[in-house]
């Protein structure tokens, strides 16, 4: 039901990156479900991962490997999350790393593994190991769309984004893919996201930029308030553009890079919401007028998570009292309900804590009808604000998740 999701973009070659895709038959036959990224020597690699304490085996291994060696390959499978699998899950993930490392001639620690799919089932190592040679043989600089398809689970479309920008006569490229449609309140990143660039930048600075940008993109989306066990977001800077390596955010090139990188990250995050399971609406929740930004974030997420609000959105029912009820229980410090204002798609619904004297129910219905909904709540207490992106809840969402394992 993807809401306003555009066709997969043409992502040009990013020097230093090759991608291979294969069919391992992990959950379904004849499905692209194994993806390998090959990373050139000398690249900077940064990552952020789920904060779920029950994080998957590959997430634990990625944390270890990033600290131990230069990353040379990403090994990604769908159809099985390898989460909730204990020690056997770790052993299985290590076995797949060993298979790829042995084939391409690098250390195990240079492999970063990723998995997504059903939780609690043992990883079918034999199927993955058997398909790794096919993925390596398929390595190409132009396999971005195939990779976007290869990391999908309940997604309906592959998700990609690209930006190019010029600085001092040099052109730089940033391209990325993401996947996710359910179990989305990342609390760090997305289910899976991979963003590559040819710029040269210090690893520590890339890590800082990734973490900050995640908080402006993937950390501001929610579909169902469930934080996955497998959330991972990786940024790779190959350095093949040949610029002097960026070492500080004060550098003008760094600022130009961050602007373009943020656009890519936000577009990938929005694509996940637009392709949310059963989604019929893309909803922007903006909360303004708080004394602290944390309060704005908290109120926005409470609105975005409310099943009553989300079902009203699906029905295009301007049941605005549900939104005010959420604002009242969200815990914003010092809230004075008499100062709250509410607008939906530009229509003033509530003023000074109650129904606007100019509001008509028909206006509310018209405001709630479009696929794109912008809710603005002004608490009238300060100058801070934040934005969260979410979906409605439809019958289809329940169907997809009720039948997920069948």
C-alpha cells in the first residue's frame, strides 16, 4: 500500500563499493535473500545498532568486529533474524562469516554480518554458506536496486536514495538503501540501512555524523512502537573521491557533506514509513512550544504511537479529542492545557485547550482525507520543537502480522 513512495532511484557507481546478490532459499524459494557489500581497503566504516537488550547474534558480532579490524565485507540475509537463538545463534553467525572470509581471503573480523526476518528460529547456515559463492560472483558496482530487493521482508518496494553535490569543482556521491515496514520504532536506526559515499572522512567523525543524523531521521520514525532486535545502520566512506580526509565538522566540505547525507538518511527513513505495513497515510506529527526538546519528542511519539489516534487516521475521522487526551498524558513538564493549540493539515481544530470557535466538523473530515497528514500541536510554553513521522493503523496491518509466519 506504499503511500507516495517513488520508484527506486538510479544510484551511480560509488567507487570502492561492489554489491553481490544471490538466492539462498532461506524462507522462500526463488527469492533474492542474500546480499554482500565489498568495501575497498582504507574505507571508513561506522555503525549504530538497536538498543533492544535482546539484540540479535549478528548485532553482537558487528559490535565486536568494528572494534577489532577494518571492515571489508557486509554479509546480509533476510528470512531469518538469528535473534533469540543464544549461543547457537552466535556460532551460526560466526560460521557464515568464516565462509565468506575464507572465500575472499580476509580475516573473520573484517566481515560484518546482518540478519532480518523471523525471531527465535535457528539460522539455516548451510543454505547461506552454499549461496555465498554466487553472491561473490555477482559482485558489481551497479547492483543497488537488486540489493534493495534482496534485503526486503514485508516491504512492498525496495527503498533507495541518492545525492550528488559539488565542492571546489569535485563531485561527491552518497547512495543508500534501507528496509523496514513493521516492528519499527528503531530507537537508534532502522531495521537495516546501508549508506555509502566516495568522500574521504575520518572514521571517528563519520561515526559522530551517523549518530547525529540517525537522531534526525531513523530515530524519528515509528510504525508500531516496536523496537526490533536487529536494527542496524551502517555508513561507509570509501575515500575514492580523492579529497583530503575530512577531520572536523568545521571544514566547509564537512558541512556540505552533512547536509546531503542528512537528506539521504531522511528520505530512506520516510520511505520506511511510506511503506509501513498496511499503511494508507503518511503522517507528520510536529510538536512545538515546549521548554525542552525532549518534551516535544515525547509528546510527538505518544501521539504517533496511540492506537486510537492511528485508527482515527485510517478512518479519516477528525476525532481530535483523542489527540488532546494523548497530549494530556504524555508528561510534558509544566503543561497548561489552556494554552494548547491543534492544527491538522492547516485547519485549526483546537484553540486555548478547547474546540476552536471557527472549526466545523466538515473541515476536519476534509483535512483528514488526504494520504499526507500534518498534525501540529503547539503547547504554548516555550521555543522548542520536534517532528516524528508515522502511519495510520489499518485492517491490513493486523492481517500482515497475524499471518507473518505463514
